């Protein structure tokens, strides 16, 4: 019976149930424990994101959106990108993304995003 326990992968995500429960604390019956659209295997072994949190870095942009939609780093906060998205500036992200290299937003970066927002309104 121990052999079966060590090899079963109930959800077929490539991680043994015993590891999901004892090592990663993920749901062995769900390929995507946090429901962010990235399966647990890829979160753990490919992207190094947290399979228990849909937004690993806590910047209010899901890991899925960061990786597949915006091309930002899901392991580092992107405050300027979040600020721009909150202002409907998705088409300006190519200008805003480089500002997030340090993972923080300073006064000049915030003012730049606000200026983009004002120009969009004009």
C-alpha cells in the first residue's frame, strides 16, 4: 500500500499527492490550487510562484496576468503597472513597465503615470 501512496497523482498535475499534501500544501485534487489559471506544477517548478496565492507578489495583478498578459515579473511588485491599470492605461504599459525594475514607486514615477493619464483624457 505504501508504494501506491508514493506514486499516486490524483489531479494529474505532475506532482505526487504525498508531495502536494506534505511538502507543498497544495490540493492533490486540483491542478490549480489557487485558481489563478496556472497549474501547481508550473507554479512550483517553472515560474517559481506560490501555488497557494493567485498573486504571489501582492501587487493586485494575478500571476497569470503578469506572466501571460502583461509580461511583468510575478515575483516582484509592479506598483507603477498597477497604478497605470487602475487608471485605464493598459496601452501605455510599454512605457510604465521599466519603471518597476526596483519594485517600488517613487514620486517621479507616480507623477509620470498621472501625466500619461491626463494626456489620455485630452
